[in-house]
C-alpha cells in the first residue's frame, strides 16, 4: 500500500483516481489545487504525487518545481488534457521540470494503475 497525494481541480477526475487507487489498496489524500496540495505534502510523507497541470491558485508545473526544490524523494505522475491550449505539450514541459512520468487525459483506470505500479516499483530518481 502506498500513500498517494492527488491534485486536480476537477472533482470527477479526483473521484475516478481515488476510487481506482483505493480499490488497488492505496491510501489517497486529495487536493483541489497545487496550493492545497503543497500544504498536504508538507504535512505528511507521500510515496507518489499525482498532479494535474492546469489548476487554479498554483498550477502543476509550479507545484512540481516546489516539491523538487524541497529535495523530496517522491515520485511524481503528471496528468493533463491540455486544456484550451492543446498545442503546448504541458506533459513534456512537466517532465522537464521534474515529473517522473506523464499520462494524458482522458485515461482509463487500468492505464492509471499501470503507471502508478511502474512508478512505485522504481526507486525515486530525484
């Protein structure tokens, strides 16, 4: 069982992720944006962080950078549908700034679980 932080401003996406991860035996803490997610991250240790890119208050890339600046050995999975600016590859940019892996929305719960399992099986890289 892993302790996983999920940050996404879309409640339905958080519900989908939480349900899939809890069925797989993981503990999930949710945050509706990067600012709330960073507060949760500072309050307890996590094995994995899943974050959207486009969120209010503090977006995903800024949140990933803040986590990496803390030198936290946590794995990060970034998710995004690209929003209204699909021509900009947010997922690639997020990997440059510290995400370990990316997953494009929409995704199936099975795709999410495969990505989570792969990340949890690998040692933290940062």
